[in-house]
C-alpha cells in the first residue's frame, strides 16, 4: 500500500465508496435531449434575497427551460454563522413570487424533489469525504494542523519579505509531512483542515471560455486552498466541484464576483479527474447615481430587496419581462412582434447577455409594468390586484371582495381596445385609480376645470335635466353636443379652433366640466362607460353636488 493510500485510510477510515461508484450508481448521467442545459441556483439561507439574485435565478431558469433542461435549487448552508431561521422557505417563496419554479430541490412542504439530492450541502458530508479521500489517495490533498496563530505569523513573514501571502509552495508547512507526524497529531486530537496540494506555480496562467464573456486568461491557482474545514464541512470551492459533478450540472451560471475563483475551481475539477461544466458569469445589478454607476446596494437602495417589488405591487411577470430585457437586448423587439406570446416563449440565450453591468432603472420598470398590466384581462387585473391588497391594503381588499363583478368591470373600461390605457404600473396605484368609483373614496382632488362657477352650475344642471342612464354612447354624446350652443359652447372642435373667440369653449371643454364633477379628474378612461358603471343615483348626486 502506498503512503498516500495509507494516509487516506487513516483520515477517512469509514469511507468506502469512491467517486466513480457514486457517479455510476447513485448519480448517473441524465437522460435529456441534446443541448439541454442543467443549471442550478445555489443561494445561502441568509434571510435576504437581492433583486440581483432573482435576476441570476431567472437567467438560470430561462437557460435551462428554454433548452429543455433542468433547473436545480441547491442550498449552500456550509457557513452556519450567516444562516437564519426559515431562510430556505424564504428563498423558495421569494423566487416563487416571481414565477421562478425549480425542477429539483427543497420543497416548502418539506422533503425534496429530484433524484440527485440531497440538495442541501450540510446533508452531503459523506459525498465530499469520498471525493477528498480519493484526492488524498492520488497525492492531491493532505491534512494541515496549523493554528490560526501560525497562519497569521506566516502571513506577516511573507508580507515583510514582499511575497504573496498564502499557504503555498515552501510556505505550506504540512504539505510534505510524514505519515508518522500526521498520525501523532491525530492521536492527540489536534484539529485539522484538509488542503489541496496545488500543482500551480506563481506566474502560471490558466485559460477558459466564459459563455458570456468569451476567452478569459488569469493567473493559475498556486495556493493549497482548504477543501474541508476542521468540522469536516467543505468550503464553497470544493462543495461546488463535488455538487455540480454529482448533480450533472453542465452550465454554471453565477455572479461575476466568482470569476476570481475560477482558477481554483478549474484546478479542482482537473485534479479530481473530472470535466468542468461551462461557466457563465453574470454582471451585477448597477444603479446610475450622480453621472456614474455603482452596484445596487441592499444598504442604500430599497429596490435591492426582492421583497420591495412584491410590497409595491409590481406583477411578477412584469419584473421578469424587465429582467429579460436587461439579460437579452432583443427581448423588447421580440415582445413587440409577438404580443400574444408569453415571456417563456422567448428564445433566450446566454450568448446575447452583456458582459457589462446590468443597469437597473425603476422608471423603465414602471414603463414595462404598465404595458404588461395593460395586456392583462380585466379578470386577471382584478385577481392580482385583490391578492396584493389582501397583503398590503385591507380597505381596498374589502371593497373589491364585497362586489367582485363591480371591481372587475372597472378594469374592463378601455381595456380590450387596440391601444389600452396604461394608468396602472403597480398594484399600489390601484387604490387611487379606482377611488372615484366608490363614494367613500371619491374626492375632488383634481380641482375644477377653468370655468366660472355660474357656467359650471349651468352646464351640470342642464345635463342633469337630460341625463338618462340607459343612453347608448352615441345618444349620450349627442345630448352633450345639443347642450353646447344654448350654453355658449361650440359642438364642433374644428369650428371652435377656427374662431375660439366666439365661444366659451368647445364640446371637449363642456365634457371636461362633466368629467371633473363625476370623477374629480381631468383625465379618465371613457366617461360614458364610467357613468354606466356609477349608475343613475350616483351620477345625479354628483352632478347636483358639483353645481353647488
């Protein structure tokens, strides 16, 4: 038996399964169509979901499902200090709020979906040990018993000598220790970590192809990085290699902050005798401020939190459409040409993603969201607005649920037309949008149009005298036109523009007086439809009140 094999048995006496056996028996190749991508979203349960995380998760979801592949949710909980209670359900709910659903991973109801788990790293300890034992047997890993004080002293010596700080080369104190020395430490119960025996050298180079950024060349890893911590739990670097291998991930999509770690990961794949998946490093969410760009900050920017968009009432589909327009610049053109299609029909591709920072613009999101809502049916608007109000606006929720048909009819006005209105950008706008349809929230907030009180009184009283609730739109408008000349208004807009000095206003101005009296607004959807919905008694009551 070789020294490496003896060391491996000494360190992992209870590990019998090899990586090859795991990959053949427990985690075999997936049966998927050619070109199908297996991606994963692998957050830590820290209790905060950044909108950048939603962006990356959506990219991973679109890449997987657009190719007929699989999306995995994997929980990276190896750093217990950062973990919060119920962190995993928060992740699942947050992503579900945006319509991002996983094929495999933890479930809200408990348990897991999928045959390639466990999907929580803290439950995969035996798997990491199997791979680490294999590395020891082949001379690529070893135990290190250095204390924190020894490592700090090493760093100080390196800095004083102008050397690159780190545990590498001649500075790797336990790299070439004898088995007897290791056995002595183990017998004394001294804590240790497992380190990679890196073959890299300072100044060496590594090249790899990023699906988004193209060819990347960097300095290769030459540090003997930690594989397993003293509690036997892996570092992110090692866990990532093992997990993505066993789960058969073939496309890693993650933030660009991990580019610096790519040389470590590629080296680990190589030393484990594994083929590395393809990498795609996604740019961070940026915000424009004072003429420059900075990263969207969870400390400075409310919109950095995924919950912000849920609380404000942006439809999940609108947020995803906006994020897709950032991810693939051709999404907006595609959407205009495929108005009846949903965003899941868009032929998403990683290769069209920009390598520069993704600029997040709330104003643009509002534009996308208002267009999105304008395409929904009245029933869909009612359902989504009511669901949001159930969590955020109890009074609105009560009004809507007391008479669903009435509320739905409000949203039907000016909706099924070639160019529907875009008054609502978020569900928080709805309470104000519908306020004049309910007597308890009706206010004359818009003020009166520019008309003398006496003229306003004359207009409202004259119309009240001819008003009939059952008038169709043509009859309704003809009655308004018939009132124009007796009251000094011009019934024809073009004629009025030709000689405005001869009139008190046009038929539009007379209608504006009615509109404000009935809605408190100068700009509303179709007034005839509004009056039909308000009903006879409410219309007459408001005409009378406006004439006072």
